[in-house]
C-alpha cells in the first residue's frame, strides 16, 4: 500500500494480505494514513526463504540467457516514475525478457518477476507480453494466482489487453513454467479486489484480530497478540476454535475470566458439537 498525493495505490501483497486477514488491511491503511508506525521485524526463517526465493528467481533469469535471449533488467526497488517509464519503453521496443518490470495504473502497482515476449499482436505491434512469476512453493496457492491476475491486468494497461495465460515457475520444475488461464480466475480476482477496495473505502469498521494461520508470518503479530492478552480474549484458551468462541459469545461469555466462571454442567446446549 502506497500513498501518492491524495491517492492510495494497492499492490499484490495487499490483495493477498486482505485475503488472509481483513484486520491486516486496516492496520496497513493506518500506516499509509500516518496513524501507525510499520513495525520492523526480522525473522531469520523468513530471511532464509526470501534469500532462497531470490536465488530461484536469479536462476530462472539465467535460463533464457543461456538460450541466447536478451534480458532487460529494470533496476531499483519499489515503483516510481522512472522504473514505470523504463518498463514501458522496454515493452514498446519489444525486448525479449524484461525482469522486475514496474507498473502503476488505476490505483494498483507492482513489479513483475519476469515478462516474456510472445508473438501475439497487441497495441505494441506484432508482439505482446506474458507474466511469469517464480515461487518456492511446490503447490500454487490462491494468493499466487491473485498476484498473476493483478500483474496480467497491469501489463494489459500498456499493451491494450491482458495476456491469456500467466505462468509460475516452481523450483522442482527444471524452469518449466506451469500455465494458468487468466479468464478461469477472473471472477475470483474481481471479488477479492472489490472486497479490498471496499475495505479501504469503509475504513473505520472495527475488525477484531482473530488469530489465523497468517499470524505466524505477519509483521503485526506482536501487536495483535498484545491486544488479545489485554482483552483476556477467548482465543488464548488452548485448542479453542472460532466455532467455540462464537458459541460462547452467543451466551455472553466474552473473556477467559467469564469462561472460568461459567457454571458446569452448562445451562444450555451448544448449537454445534457437544
Ligand atoms: S497478526 Fe494475525 S490478526 Fe494480526 S494482522 Fe496479522 S494476520 Fe491479522
């Protein structure tokens, strides 16, 4: 998420973050609005994964080079006017492989791992580009597909139409890209995208930091954990699930203290389970 003047630009990680946790979206929004500091975290495991990912991407970039294709690298970090213009120029010139292409359009921005020229007509001429993303995971996750959809959309703003297919290169594949047909995921992409945009537009809605799988790798972990402890929240009970919490709340039991004082046997029957 990035503020430029009065506008907020969203990225693929905002999309994936929103898919995992709506509370995360509200915290990231508070950062771009200057109401919160982004927490600095350093996790050695995430660092190792990041380094492995960078090596895998570098290996894939060397692959077309070894086949005699020319590779254009858009230097720099983040998305700024210069990197966007350099990407556009490389696409207009018809460069064969473009690495770290930078895009910003219609409230969205991002950097693509690799763009590959194909001989299919577009506004650029007799050629157009497809998106290839390198990933460490053995199975492609929903978040990766969303990322591909967003990048295909952004590429479409330059070449006048989305590529039909996008690709993921996994480490075990011998650099053979797995193909995804973008139309197959268009409805899913539109749905998550409009949910994120609505969350930004209706900022202020209170969303509790319910624990979820994504908390393990989330930069807001300490803050959310502190909040739950301050609230004596039911999620701190060992083995409890959201179904249990919702059931207890329906009976006015909101905290661990309430739960400790709950009479047993229960004066009511759970609507689900025993
Ligand atoms: S730590 Fe968990 S609850 Fe908090 S923002 Fe991250 S994913 Fe959401």
